[in-house]
């Protein structure tokens, strides 16, 4: 079911969560089992740590990451000691982490693994390039509520895991999920609004004569005082509350802030609403949201009605498949 | 294994580790907690039953104190029947031999050739700077001088309640090589949200891969830090030379300088 939601051309998928314990690992396992059943070889890595036996904060038991035979796994050397899956080491990556070198291994016997050691986007990109010749689909598992794995320059589409850890009621969860999805679906800049590729690595400004390089590489650092106004501003990096305030000062009324992609837009909802009252925001690249999964388990361990949760979230996200993976994931779904 | 403990001089069994009180493996533990009940025999019995419900054997309320306003504090002794196999435990740790201040400075001078710029802050709503001050400030902690006293570091202590976006802005301005983030007292796990948001912001700004980012505090383990996307997490008892050595080694290993 999850596999069917992926765009036909997607070779890299990010699985991210709205919060810790939102059901990301369960969604990941469902995707791995389904790809296995479809005969597709998958490569998997995590930005952060996933598959550990217990939550690093609460100590509560966590679902293991279950990998089918043939899966390629990229993880730190030290984690292999705890794997119940049988693995053969294919090669090292030369990327050293506090948990040892990141290794690429092939699963020879289905079982559990801990995914750890990958810390930032540049590493993710280089590891995906290593995995891709040997796999039909690469899966990047996010960490906590971090959205970096969804960066469209890194992955082709996103599966978002949400659940009652976000809010104890279905309505509250749907509201907060919809807010995050709105952010992931910020509009893509139109053809006349895009900064030229040769200027896209640093901040740029557009006035009547067209785009030109800005006096600083980013709106996040020191910015020279100026009264000049522009009809568009391009920010390649972080869009925070402070960035929006600076952009507002630089832009003519109705002007456009162009961000690189939605994962860079981390300003508060209140700051974004305020900005939208007189200015617009768009991105060079958009995020393709393939599906949303729901998890009815709350922080306190109690569970709500998962079908009602799926319906409530789906009502707020028209056009997006909303899936309760636990109702259909086969327990013995691993191909042996 | 007997729950009453052993009497002979038998060696401890690491595959079945259990608390020790009077005799090996007797399972004796001490628990302390407060209940929202007024000091009374009923409150004492509630404390005893609660510990029993935790799975403890033979709970005995050793001490009860009236905290006022309908609250009572308890110390309860009990026996724990559970055991763990310590030989199967794997905890991610920060590797590398300890280095002295002099050795860290020498390493930086020899392999990097310039002082590393370190920014430190207690972020989010946390107002407690005791941790970051102990690591960064001249006076240091427990006789170990802070990184401010090192030739190999140019330190900037931004203080308490620093917003993540301000820390990122300062990192851009000062071209930081490393960030130290402290979270001491937080409520409802807000520290994990604050810490995670900083990493997302550094990723968004394209800075994450260019710097060493570590966090510390009483509720932060190395494992949690790695999960959050940090390079390391330092718990209580960490000294400036531990952090300094880690940062210097990471900068060299990753070719960041």
C-alpha cells in the first residue's frame, strides 16, 4: 500500500516523523516488507539513530528495524554487534563517526538492525550514490521531527508519519499535521520568479534590472544597513523568524521571498502568517509528499481509534493517501 | 538465583546482575518519591502499595515526611527480583584517550595551526548556564580550567536562553568551527525539541557538515545526542579537556579546518 503511493520515478524516499515516537519505524518496516514482497531490493540508512531497543529519552521499548534478506544497509560499525540480522560487509565508506566507520552491508538473513551514524545531508547524498547501483529503491529514515531527510535535493518523495504523540485527540493531531504539511507544500516559484542557477548558491536580490548577488551570502548572518527595496529576495539557507523580518524590510509590499526548498523554512507559524499578510514566499524546489501514516499510540502509552484518526487526518489533507500501516502490515512479512 | 542473596564468597555473575545491599544478589533497593497525599498512615500505605505494584518485593516505608500542602515525601526499601545481563549491553561512548589541556593545545597547534572558534550557549527556554560556564569559562570546573584558557580555542559564551536562530546567526558571523549547546533544566522534554531544531537549522543553513556540534547536560547521553544529529553528547562530570579533545580530534578527522 505504501509502495503504491510513491511516484513512479521515485528512487529515493524519505520517511520522516512529525515528532519522536510518531510511528516512523513502523512505517519504515511496512515499506521495507512491502518492497520485499514486490521483489524490489532496498537500501536503507538513518539520519540519527533508529532500531534501538529502547527510547533514548523515556526508556520505553521501541520497535526494531526489520530488514529483509538482500537489503543493503548503511550503518556505523559498532551497531552491527547488536544486529540479529545476518549481514555481510560489502565495503567501508571512509566516513568516520563516533560509532565507528559507516559500512555498507548486505542482509544475508532477515532480522533486526540498528541504523546509526549518518549525521548530515552531505553524507546522506554520498551514501545514496554508493547504494544506488545495487538497489531499486533507497530509503532515508529521518530522526525525531527533523525534516532534513525530505530535502528535495536529497530524496524524491516523502512519507510522513504522524500520530497521537503530537496531540492526544484526532482533531488536534490532524490540525498540527496539516500545519506541517502546509509547510512541506509551500508553492514552487514560477518560471519568472526563479533565481538563475549561477546565483543560487548565495543570497540574491531582484529589482527592475533582474537578479543580482546580494551583499552577503545569507540572510542569516550580518546584513549591511540599506534603505533599498526589491521585488524578490532569494535565501539559499535557513528561513527563520529573523530571516523573515529581514526579508520583510528588504521587500516591496507584495514582494516575494524565494527559499531553496521547504525543509529550509523553519520559521514559526506566527512569523509565517505575519509575513504572508504583505509578502509572499515560494521555493525553488518543492517536496513531493507521497503518503501520511498514522499511529494511534499516545505519549502515555494509551491508544486511540486508529481508523477514526486516519479519517480525521485524511479530511484535513485532501488528495494525500493517509494510511494506518499497523492494520495491514503482515507480521511475518519478511521474505526468507 | 536466590532472592535472599548469597552467603558465600562467590564472585558476582555479570550475566545476572541484581542490586546489592547486605549480601550479593539480595536485590535491595532504596526508592524515594513524593505523593500528592497528606501525611498520614493511609499515605504511607499508598507508598508501600505503589512500590509493590512496581514489581518490588517486601516494600518497607523507612521514612515519611510531611511536605505540607497535602504532599508527603517517602523513602522506601524493597527487594528487586529482576536482573539484567550486563554482558549483552552496548552503549555508544565517546572514544579516544583522555588528553590534558597542554596536549589538546599542542594537537591544535601542530595539526590545525590556528585557534578553533567555539560558540557555546544554553538554548531555548533554559536559563541555567552552570554547564556551559564550567566548560567554556576561564575558571572551569573541579580544578580543570575552561576552554577560554586554552591557546587552541577562541571561545564565545553567548549565555542563557539563546534562541537557536540567534546561535546560527552568530555561527555564520564568527565562522564557528564548533558549537557547544547546553540543556540543564527543561520541562516536558522540551530539550529534545530545542536540540533537534538547532540541527535542522544548521542543516538548512548548510553549516552542519562544516562544524562540530556537541551538546551536554544532565539528561543528555551520547546515544541521545547521536539520535538528535549531534556529534557527541556529554553528561555530568565532563571537563573542558574532554570537550576540547573531542572537538580538536573531530576537526582533524573530518578535515574541517
